[in-house]
């Protein structure tokens, strides 16, 4: 026996490994130990002598034991099964067969040592481990975050499906498990790939570092990347990355940040209240509107912010009703401010409800209505009053007159309408500028208001036109007021140290005889006013029915005037200017004349003011200027050069390019500038100083002469005589007519002549009709004169003929 001896038997039966000693030839079991008996559920005695095939339970085992002895005895280690006869269960085992030589040199003594190790616990542990791994895999794949683990060298150990979804990893990369390709793909998905690559490298150099990064992917997703070291027995073995899609959270946070910025920077005042309607927070706009810091407001009930007629309970009931019906309440309230001030605000109060539908918070938006209310008030003022003077306009006048007409139907009575227009006020605007004119209008409004009773009304319709409503007035009262107005206007005004007087023309109409509606009464008063202007201005008059026909005639005249140039009805006449000392003609004034087929010879005193009022004077003046320059060039070409004087209105003088047009005319007709003289009124010289100075300097550089027409009759100021290049002063005929008998006229003329001599400025007297006047002027030292004594203004052909006469030619001396 190969198994003998008590010691060896004890060892044989004491080992935990199941063992059988098998005859190598017969393949019969010779011996089995106790472990083998327990494994297969048989007694040792039952197994001794049993063929080894009795242990076989699988086809593979039959094949195994059917091999040659050498094949069986090769020491192959394999997994197989045996059946436990006691339980009937198959038991997994590790099987090994070794060849044993019982006695040296005797082949018949060959045995096989068959051992089996029970694998039941091992396989149970393996199955449990696989189950745990499966659960772990399922858990990872079910996680909302993407997970990736790697070792310290950056080699990927594991990742879940969510990672693949977030990073849009292609399937082929996952199947190949190509770490480098996976990392390249992940880096390419980040907007700033280079920064991400550097960040990963920095993390790899710090094994114990815990990191959190926000990544912005090219697909628009925002990802939070967190990484922690993977520790084994407290030492870093790798790194675990988690990736969470926070796109929605980022969007919400961005929205919250935006809302916070809007809250803080909104121009509207905003407050947030809790469920008790106590202020929880206010923005800077609310602090500014309240005039109080947040700490003094937070915690107060919203209702305490406002001054309300109703009590808090009623107000909150109204607010809740708005919340129930529309989700908000809106209305105007008076907001309490510091120092007991109040302001009107538009409050929009919105309820914020929780999931249960209860009001959890509320938010209020307040907009200061102070500017809006002021604007509304201003609009109402503009609708009913004149912007410049603050006087009532047409609307309140309409209401006042309508009320007066309605009242008169019950008890009779009447009223008067006065239409007032400032004479030649356009010259003030044209010469001194509109800002100066506006200030004059304010002074006029104050003067007019002082002439009226409390029951009367003064209105400004626009420009320099005013309308006066005289309550319960007849013709006598209307005339008395008109006279008082005239007297007040003649009283000198003072503005910017300049003294001046203003005339006005007043037309009057009476209710009910001149009309039963305001429009008719104003129209008729306007007609009467124009009639006053035609009679010489500076007076007043009542409306007469026949005036309408006259107004129509005036309109026809204006139309005819505008057609006169095209039809050849206008002409330029020339009045000689004579040297006092020599009696020689030294120049001529160009004067426009109009002969109309319907109106006949129209006086310049009639159509020139009409042209100025309508603005046609610019066209007419340009035509006269060209005719005069053309005629002066003709005189020079004939060997008799003379200075031609041309009147220039304030409106012409202010036209852009005026100097350039004069220069172009002189060049066109080849006339030296010294043979042209421009006659300007004093009002022209008193316009915007800088602008006027530039134009006059340009004319002086051009060589054109400048004279002041009607000196002493306008807004006289001696300052410009010193500052400006003025060549001549023209004494108005109103001062010449009284010579030599009128002492006042003599004194004025003497003063003008003396001043001219002192300033080395020539002096020309207009309207000289008698030898006595000429002699008086010559005695005072006047340089030149013009008027009927020498000759009236005559057509160009007649003037040429007169200059060609031998008698006059011998006395003619052309000089400046």
C-alpha cells in the first residue's frame, strides 16, 4: 500500500484538500481521504475500488479520463464539477492530477494523485463581486453627473454613459478605449480649448488638489467640472472627475444677476414686501425718491409710505381685489418724502404667489409723476396762454366772449374787441434780432395790462398782434382805452440802456353791431387796424362796413405788385444830389416807381411798406440794386461817372450772401465799388453787433460807400458813428421842411451837421424845395442836398438827357 503508517494516514486525512489515489492503469480509486468523502458525499470505504469515472458528471470529464495515461498525468489544472451524493448538488472544483511512482523502476506501480479544491465559496464571492460591480456600473450610468476616473498617469480607468452624453463622445472612441483620442475630443469641445488643456495639466501636477471649474462647451452647454484625488490607504492613486450640466442653473443665475442689476439700477423706485406687506428691500431709486436710506424704510408697512385719504384697511382691500382679478394693483398715490414733502407717483403693485397660491411676497414699482404732472400743467398753460408773455391766447378769449354773448342774450349789453399791432415792429426783429424783440414784447404786454380793468382780458395772438376784450363796453369806453394805450406806448421804453418809443395801430369792433361771433369781431377789428396803418399809423379807429372793400383792394394791390416786375410796370428813377459849394451834380439816389394799369401811379409810401410787410422787399430790392449798378456803369462809360445811392432794407441786409451778391453785381457790370453807395436806416445798424460789424467791414473792404438814411428819426445811437465806417449822414426831410423859420428844426440840423464835420462824415439834406432852405443849410455847413429845388426823381433816360445838356454839363463835377 502506498498509504501506510499512522503518521502519514493522519496527514492524509487531516489535509483540507480532497485527494484520491488512483491506479494509473485500471483508473480505480485506491484510497480517498476524509476531505474527498465530504466533497462528494460518499464514505471513504465506498470509494475505494470504485472507478474514477464514478466521479464524472460532465462530458468534458469523460473525455479527460479517456485520454492516455500520459495525457491524464500531465499535471493539468482545470475547473470542473463533481456531485455531492449526499445533497445531490453539483460542486465547482479546481482539479489537478499528478503521476506518482510507487516503487522505483516498476511501471506497474504507477499511480495518479487526483486533488480537488472546492470553489463554491470562491465562485459565490466572485458572483457577489460581479453583482456589486454591475450595481456600481448601473449606478454610475444612472447618475445625473458624468464621471471619469484615471490613474496618476492620466490613463482612463472608468467612465459612465452620462460622461459620453455630456461630451458627445463618438461610439468608436468608446469601443476603442483610446485614452488620448478621448482627451483630445473632450478638449476640442471646450470653447477655450487651450486654457482647458493647461488647466488639466496643472491639476495633474497636484495629486491632492481638489478643484471646481466652470466649462463652456461649443454646443452651448455650461458644465461644472469637479475633481478630487482617489485615495487608497490614504495615498493618491488617481483622480475622480465629475461633470454636471449646469446650463439651466447658469441661465437662472444669469437671470437672477440681471434681475438684481435691473433692481439696483432701475430709474423706477422698486420695493419688495413680505407676506405681511412690510417692506423687505428697496432699490437705490426708491431711496432717492423717498429721500430716506433703506434701513429707515425696511420693516415698515407699505401703506405707511403713502398719504391716503382712505384708511389702510380699505386701501389694502382694494389692492387685494386687484391682485385677485388681475394679479396687480395700479394707481396714483401721494408718496411721503422726508421733511413732510409729498410727490405724486404711479404705483404698480404685483403679487408674487407660492405653490399653494398664497401671496408670499409682493413687488411694487413707483414712477415719479412730478415731471409728467408739470409737463401736463405746462401743456395746459400752453394751450391757454402765450408762451412768451404768459398772456391768455385765443382759447380763453373764445370762452370769455362766448360767455359774454350768452349773458347778453338775457339782459342786453355789449363789449368791444380791440386789435392792436405794433408799427414797424418787424424792423426791430430784423435789425436788433428776435431775442431783443421778444423782450420788447414782454414790456409792451406789461404796459397794455396796466391800461385795462380787472374784468377785461388782454390776449396775444402771435407776433406783435394783441387783442383786448373790453367787458361791458361801448364806443366811448373803447375809444378811451385806445387813447390810454396810445399814451402808454409813447412813453419811452428802456432796454439795455437804450431808450426808444413804440407806436401802435388799433382797430376796434363792437358787439353786437359789428358781428355776433368772435371770428367776425376780430376780423373786423383787424380790418380797422389796417385802415389806421394806411392813414399813417400810430392811431386808432372803429370798423366801418366799407373797410372790407378797402381790404380787398389792398390784397389786390399786393398781388399786382408781385406781378409788376414781370410785366414791366416797375421802373427806377434817379434824383440828383448837388454839391452845396459848387452847385454841381455829384450823385443820384435810385428810387423805385410803380405805374399800374389798374391802380395808376402807386406811391412808394403805399407799396414799399407793403413789400416790407410781405417780405417781397428782398426781390424788389435786388432788382433795384441791379438796375442802379447797371445805370451807374453806363454813366461811367459815357465819361460822366457819378455815385449812385441805393436804399437797403433791414431784411435785405440780413440776407445770407448779401456782400457776395453786391460784389458779383459790380464785377458783372464792371463798376468800381467807389461809385456805389448803400443807404441804411439806423435800425439796420442796431441789429446784432457782431454780425452787422462783419457785414459792414466786408462792404468797406470792398470799397462801397455807406450812408445813414433819415438820420435822427429811428433808434438813434451815436456809438455806431464812432465804431463803423460811415461816409455820409442824410438829414430827413421832416427836419428840413421847417427851415429856416423853425428854431427846433434849425437846432437839430445844425447839431447833425456839426457832428458830421467833427467825425469827418459828409452830410446830405433831403427834401430841399426852396432857396431859403438851401441857403440855411449851406450856412450851417451842409455838404450836399437833394430835392425838388434841383429836380424830382426822373426816369433813367431823362436823367441821362439832363446830364448831357451843355449848360448843366459845364457845372457838373463828379467827385467823392
